[in-house]
């Protein structure tokens, strides 16, 4: 048995806590999109209310990570595992905040009928959620190739964001009564674009975790 | 000794092999040591780190069955290559051991011992050296009123700093430290570590330590030895953040050794 079996178990627990938090955040993002599309106010409120639990999970991860630093004096890969857990938990917490922001936009739009069918936003969300899933898988399996594959999709999300914003804003002159929902939907596009950015950040942290080198996967 | 070279290296060890009888204790060691840097040597017990440090002032010659090949170039001169004046060598390469080992003499006489061996007799000159050395190790304020008191009456941490002062009194280029804080409490350890950081402004320091945090706190370079081999020598930040060799990683993270 390793001389540091207890430490290894704690590192494993830290990772599992983070994976659970990531799972909750992913769920929150999916729910927020369903709430937006179905104009389901109850679901949107649930997403907002559920954020506290995710915040608490981040606190627990941070506390455990700091305790491990204090008690185990980690170096090299061990230290990277803990510092990356801290960074990734922060990114995942931001993902949950984005779910809350989308839910708040849903509440802002309310039951006002959409001026057109919402088709591209869920498509963009699908791409962003795929990136989230890949970045978390890359973190779980410590796989650089999956991390890189995830980051490669960021440009496509960025392009889609640019196109959608232009399209949405172009609707305002002909649909002045829908200005509020168009602005809110533009915000949602922006939020989704940020989901892709956070996923890319997680992917970069995976590369650092594995190689010890910091690289910018967005270039 | 020959005049100091212009290079940054104070020691340049090449293809050093050492045997204790049939036991091959150091294997093909190539190890440059830079001036005014702290080089930490880490590795599990029996890896050869203390043997290595004792080759640098040839204290290893006191072991009867030792045989060495290769070169230990000190300021450009191979100390293995010709008949070496050991007293002169050790004037330039001082050593501090695991446990403070003051002579059973006064505080003053302990520090003045080295300079006296090297022929300094004038009291004024000796006084200056003793004061300066004690100041260098931040011990002066604690002992200035009892210089004639027995050195063995000092605390463990003070005794170790006194031994460092004794080594500094001969104005060495290099200070070798073999686990200098392993017998000290955390506060005395921190005092010695602070001292090391100050001393590196003037001296080259080579320190053997089992304390990974100590190596990471005080040294510029870290060398990892394993079973007589130098596995990895790199900047301390690299060794402790992203070592190249998996054996180094295994050792510093406490997973073997």
C-alpha cells in the first residue's frame, strides 16, 4: 500500500466532489434551457433556488483543498491536482451562475409569447453543453486529447454567437413590442457563449494538470 | 588554492565514482555547483547524498576503504587529481553537521579555532573575525555578554548557529551542510533557514536535507539521488512543481523512498 494512501483517498474524494458539483451544474444549465423554451416559470425558479446547493458544494471543495494543502504539503502532480480542483470548481460554479442567469431571463420574458420560434439558441446550447461534458470527462480521465477536442469547438460557438446576436438585433425594428424578449434572448446567447469559454478554461486546466504546462487553447 | 575562475561554477564534478570496498556508492556523478547559490540534495537514506557532500571537502578520505575515480574540480582545480592540502581545502570548503558539535571550549574559542589553525594569532584580528562570524549567523546579540562561557551551555539551535559561525570564521567559499536542522525544533530550524537565505549572498551552500519543504524553501537548485545515482538536477521550482523523472516525482510526493 502507498505510504500516502490516506492522501490519495482524499484526492480521489476531492475529485468525486467536483464531479458531483459539475453534474449538478450541467443539470441546472439543461433545466434552465428547458424552462426558457417552455416558458416554465416554476422550473426557472427551481434553477435559481438550486444554486445555493452548488455554492455550498464549491465551499466544501475549497475547504477540503485548503485542508489538504495545510496538512499534506503537496508538491508536483499532487499540488497540481489540488490547485486544478480549486480552479475547476470556480469555473463550474460560474457555469451554475450562468444557469441562474438564463433562468432569470426566462422570468424577465415571462409568459409573453415568443415573436418567433426559438430554434438556434437550443442548438448553440447543445454545442456548449457538449463542451462542458467533454471538459469534465477530460478532467475525470485526465485526458489531454479530449480537452483539446473540447476547446476546438469554442470557435464554432463564438461564430454562432456573433451570427445570432446580429440576427436577433435585426428583428427589433420590425418587432418593437418584442424588444424586451429580444434583449433577454441576446443575453442568453451571451451566457451560452460564456459556457463555452468556461469549458475551454476547464480544458486548459486539464492540460496543466497532466503536463504542468499552461497553454492557451483559445488561440 | 588557485585563483577563482570566471565561470559561475565553484564545483564541477565529472564522472565521479566512489566505492566503499566493493560497494559502488556513487555512480558516474556529473554535477555542476554554481557560486552563491543554495543547492539542496535530497534522496532516501543510503542514496549517497551524505557520501557525495563529504567528497566535496574530501572528508570522505577518513573512511579507510574508500576509492574514487573521476574529477571534482573546485575553482578549476581537480581536488582528486593531485596531493591535496586538506587543511587548505577545508578552509575554503567548510562543513556543518547534523547536530551542533561545539568543542568543549568557550564560545569565543570555538569560533577562533579555525583562524588560529590557519595561523592568525593577533587578538585584535581574532576578535574581529569572531564578532563578524557571530554577527553573520545572528548569534552575536545573544552571546556577546558571555563569550567566555562554555559553548556547550548554549541551546541546540544556538550551538548549530555557533558551528556555522565556526565554519564561516575561516572565510570559506563554500559551506556544506549535512542535515543541519534535523535535530532542531521548528523555530530553531526556521532561524537556520533564514540564515541560509542570508548567507547565500556571500557563500555557496550545499545542503543535504530530508525535509522536502526545507529544500523547496531555501534552495535554488535541487538534486535527487537514488541508489548512488544523480537522477535529476534542476531548478528547485521545476523539481517541486514538475519534475522530469517519475522517480523524483515518486520521492517528493512521498510515494516511495
